[in-house]
């Protein structure tokens, strides 16, 4: 009898342990980012490394993609639940991708730059007829290359965007002379400057002010079937932004480990990029109008649209 009671107590203890483990099980989120070396997307890594995701009951699988087009393909196929990409990605969503924009990541282009090789162009007015490396056709960097031409009063085709892919590919194209400059994150310009191989000609907020440069997307399936998980992910994201703002040294160390770029480069990138990061995720109406114009200029759409149907802001802090 005592033996039986002992076994029953042991089984009950196992049951309690299993129940506790189930209660503590983390909900997995598949996250894709459209390019590897962008500090604007670093909060996902930081949230994972410092335990913020875990505190929100989440775990993350992170995929690095090659530009907005591939990110949208991953969202459409269900390969990812959440996408971190450029603002113009909303234009791609309007063409039938089963996803919505759920938050603004950054609302300034100060983190993007036009970068030229040492001994190359030194001002925007020297770019007519030149080639600029970008991540992919239809991407934010592609649009910005065209916007430089408009800023200078030229036809959009006066500058030829060349799709090169990630940071390494863009730098390789610059060094080989395949392109006359690249449109990329300022970290690439800081790196090439330190190496004596390049320079930042201009940051893109000088070309296009008040622009939604980066945004977070979620699949319709995620929104419908796992709204609580998505809400917790968004909450964790903005909690992480606050943490990064208060922990410069730790954030720079994580960024250095992720990007493999020198600590000094990432420190300057942090100082440039952190002020551009949205603390609320709210889509500003004026910025949305400019974004809608970009869809037409990129050739995504034949005419301007209202982006509102392609957004779902219920998951923002306060449900805005």
C-alpha cells in the first residue's frame, strides 16, 4: 500500500512538472529580415539575446533574406510569420501578398547613404549617367537611387540602379568598378571610410525627408490565427527599442557580433540610427502619402493608392 502510494505521489509530481513545462513553453515566431546588415532590424537579435523575447513567452527563428522581393515571397509562402523590411514593401503587399504592415520601424532615412569609392564622385550633381548599386529591384534602395535623380532635376532614368544584393556584394561591386556608388546603410560608408576606400556622399534624409524607411509586416494567417503571439512580439520589439536606447555599449557589442563590422563603425552607426527608430510604431499620415507616391515611382502600381487597407495597427502599444 505504501509502495502504491509512493508511486502515485511520484506520478503526480511528474504530472505537475510536465504541466509546469507546458505552461512555460515558448511560442515560436519565424522572422525574416530583408537584409542582413541593418541596425534597424537589430532589435530582433537583441530581444533574443538579452531575454526580452523569453520574458514575453516567445522564441524566434530568424531568416536573412535578399531584399524586399524575397521577403514578400517568404510572407506569401508562409515561410515566415513576421517580416522586417522597407516601407515600400507595403506597395508589394497591395499586389496580393497575404500580409499587412503592422508597425513602423524607422521613419527617417538618415540611416541610409549614398556611398562612393575613394577618388570617385564627391557630390550628387556628378551622378548623371552613373550606375548605383542597390539591394534589389523594387526595394527601398532602388527607389532612393531614382529619387537622387529627381532631386537633381533629372529624369529618373538618368541614374541606373544595379541590383547587387547584400552588403558584401554591394561593396564588391563598388571596389570592382561595376557601379559608381551604392545606396546602402551608413555603416558601409563608415567602414569604407575607415579603410580609406570610400566615403559617404550624402545621407538619404537630405534627399527624402519624413519617410517611412523600414516597417514590420505580419502574414494574414499570423494576424488571424495567432494574434496574441503577434501582439507579444510587437510589445517585445518596442520594449527592446527602449532597452537599446539605454544600453549603448551592450547594443554596440551585439551589433558588432552580428555584423562582424568593427566596433567603432557600429558605434557611429548606433549614434546615427537610434534616433531614427520609432518608439511607437505609428504610421504618420503625411509619411504614408509620400510612401504611396513611391509605389507609382517604382512602377509597382499604375496609380496612387490609399495604403490604409494594407495596414493593421491593432498590435501596436495601446492598439493604435
